[in-house]
């Protein structure tokens, strides 16, 4: 898999479609500041926003999910299977002409977790989806509650949860981050 920056999207393959047929959508996973720039440039055809507070929706192509970046059940804003289903429903019919932007505040927890789920929905295995998102997002520590819901939704029997735990363990011991809240990158 080739290395990219956060600004260079990788194409995502649709289930049952051969790579050479070109049936793919582009994906970017970023934080809020970079998302504002990308949106202002008109790049995305679809936007998924995952934030703790309400905000502006920029059209019918934009799904705004109010959800906190917490790892324990707190209130109605903690990550739930309903939030996951909203995102999967919204991204179900992506085509090769779509450019999907998934973002949260920092771009390292909620948005990568959802990007993994979307990639799985479109035919990637959990390992492929995790590696794909890691290749386009340098700070990758997917939200643990979302990962648990994704694992359950796709019937993985804890495999995605374990992969994310192992990634977190390695990332936190290998590459400390300047931002303090994210710790590094995992490459499979």
C-alpha cells in the first residue's frame, strides 16, 4: 500500500467490484480545521461530521452527528450503535464519483473509527480497512466505543477490538506526539 498525506486520498473499493473497473470513492479523514479548508475548496461530495456540539450543515450531502469523543458510557452523546448506523446508512450508496470527507475535532479518534466502518461496509476486511485508514491518517487512535460497536455490527467477535488495542499499545510506546492527545501511527 502506498503512503499518502492526509490531503491525498486513497480510493476505496466497493464490494464485489474488481479494482480495474474503477468503481471506487475517494476518502479523506481529518480534523476540524483541515475539514473547513477542504469544504471551502469544494472537494467533498459527501461529508460526515462527528462533533460533541451542534454545528452548521452545509447541505443534503452533509451528515452531522453529535457525539462526544469518550470511551465510557456517559450520556446520550457517547458513541452508540445508532450513531454508527446513521453513518453507514448515509454512506451506503457511495459511488466511484464520490469524494467522502469524514472529520471530527482532532481527526484521530471518532473520524478514523467511522472511516474504518465505512470501508468495511464497502467490502474491505477489518484489517484492510484499518490499514487503509492508517495510510491516509497519520494520527490514528480510533474511538474505543465506536470500535466496539463496529466489531459487533460486522460480527467480528472481538477481532477489530483486539486489533485496535494492539495498535494503541504499540502507538503509545513508539511515537509520542507533539499534540499530547494522539500518540502515533500504526502501519500494518
